[in-house]
């Protein structure tokens, strides 16, 4: 695992996308949120969204076999940006069927709730294909102006 900070408000971690690394990857996100001075509620939203995206990369992108993953976090005026990049097969968010969180558990299909949660707790969620192979997920959380 390698971490780097190119400037005071930007940090990056490169690792292997494996279940046993999930705690370390999320600790990096938690630490970056703390260093960026995020309010607790916003930091919890960022962690939830990052956890869902990273878990999807591990479970679906690499099918548990591992592969490279990079998480970048940068604080900008009035927002925090998290970028997760992988070299897994292309992911199409439009192919994820919508979830009805109000449906009884016995009528819900397995999966898809993580993507639903990530898009609900973040202000922006963008997906890009990375040439020649991989995905880039950008998660943006707006932060209220400080008085």
C-alpha cells in the first residue's frame, strides 16, 4: 500500500483491491476526511459512499481476485472530492436496476443497494471509463461555507 500527498488538501492511496484491505482503504478515507475538516455527518456520508464503491470494485470488478485500486481525496472550497480508480472490466452504472428501498425485504432482489446508497448520500456521483481498461468513480460532497 502506498500513500502520497501532492499538496496539503490532496491525498492519494494505491493498494490491492482485496477484502482484507478494505479496513485500511476506509481508514485512509476517514483520515482524509478528518484532515480536511469535514463535519461528522458529511464524513459519514463520504465513508459510506466510498465503502460501497470500493466494495463493488472488490466484489464485482475483480470478483474477489484483487487488482489495483487508487483512492484520491482532495478538499476544494465548499466540497470534498473522492476519486476511486481501478483496472477492472468496464462498469455501466446505467445497467444497475433501480432499488425500491420501501419494498418488503422478501420482494427485493439481492444487490444494488450499495450503488443506490452512494448516489443518495453524495451530491454528485460520476463514472468514467479509463482507457484501455478500468473505471473512475468520482464522488463529490458539498460542504457548507464556514462562517
